[in-house]
C-alpha cells in the first residue's frame, strides 16, 4: 500500500512539473516563391521536421506566385498577410529584377513585417531602404561584387578591360562604381571601352552586332539581366567574342539561377556568386526561417510573450511605435 502511494505521488509530481513547463512560443511564416518552376521544387519540402530544432515553433504557409509583375506580387503578399496572421515573410524568385526588391522593401515598411529575400530579384541589394523597412536581403551588393571582380583581375594581371551594359536598371550605378573604384586604386587600370547596348531579342540586331565586332579588349565586364545576357552571347558568338581569347566577367544578376545555367553562356565565364547557390531550396528556406526564429526568441526572452502578427495592407502600420518583431 505504501509503495503504491509513493508511486501515485511520484506520477502526480511529474504531471505537475510538465503542467508548469511553459509552452514553446509559435510564429507564422509565409514562404512566398515567385516562379512556376517552384511547383516541382517544394513537394514535401517544408514540414514541421524541417524546423524542429529551432528555438520557437514554426508554422509555415507556402505561396507560389506564377506571375511576379508588381500588381500580382503585392496582391499575393497582402492576401497571405491578411488571411493567415503572418509574423514574417521568406521570399525567393527567379525574375532577377530590382523591381521585386523595391516592392518587398515598400511592403515591409508599410505593414511592419520582416521580409527576408533569399534569391533572385529579392537579393538585388537596395541602398538606402525605405524608412521603417525590415527587409533583409541575403545577397552581395553591387559594391561588394565590384571589389571581388577587381581582386580577381588584379590577381591575374588583367589591367585593361571593357565595360558592357544594357539599359537594365542600375547600369549607370554599375559604371559609376567601377570608375570610382579605379580612381582610388593604386593599380594601373585602363578602361578600353564603355558600351551600353540594346540587348533585347530583336530580328534586327545589326547595330548591336556591329558594336561587338569593334571591341578590342580581351577582358569584358558585363552588367545586364539574365535574359539580356542570353541574347547578347548569341550575338557575341557571331562576333567571335567566345573562346580562349576573351574572358567574360558577369555580375550575379546576369547569371541568375545557377540551377538552370543558360546554354548560350560561353565556357569559362566568371561571375560573382554567394555560396547560397550551392544550397537546396529547403536549406535556403530553413536559413531564412532560422533568422526569424532567432529574432522571435530574443523578443520572447525580453517581453515574455510573442507579438501579434504583422499588419495587413488594408491597415498599414508605417511609423507606428510599438514592440514589433523585426527590431530583434
């Protein structure tokens, strides 16, 4: 009888201990993917096991945006913020357009929602960002890429080069950053030519081809979109600018998605990419969610509760002073 009573008291103590143990805080994260090819990539990718070792419990809502024009993108993000009580957004796309980053930056500032850009146009680094924005971009800025490009060129003593750009947004800043870099460098750099060309697909590319045929430089630094790069390299091959006599160095936005390398790209081209391109989509998403989870944990330790979800687009919270997750 005494032994049975001790057992009952022990089990009661265990039950009390578990009852007093605080429940793990929970946050809702929207994973928004821009591009139809993600339909095949996400099957079975994001479940509770993916995030089980993070410091807070994660509930994910996955949204695929097949059409990433500004209107469609804003509509999808606003819908998920309104319907699913979202604390933060993880975003990746295969569009490679700075316009995507601008939309996400504006949305983050309007609704006080942390948004993490993992790839594509969402990682075309913006400086400066909108006031009150909580938009974090996991990418290399234009200045960082240029420094790395010239470090490689200096290592191989490639002092003379040509700059080739399209009219893709940011091309003027790209040229300016290069000019500023070489003006403050001890190395004797020489810009042989600077060409800004029309690179869209056109039946009549005679003018662009003629400019390419006039290029004498062997080192060619290219800034444009991926689609423009594919068109340009078709013309560059006709102008005999492929092969071992010419070295092409591309900004990361011109290369785009490393999982789908364009067949038009010549062998041996050089580009500046972060190590994230080696990671699977599941790993990239998990990294983004882990950043949000760490911030949520810090908030919870400070205040003892989790904040409510982000504001929705119908009731923007720009400039509202309150304890919000993105500060952590």
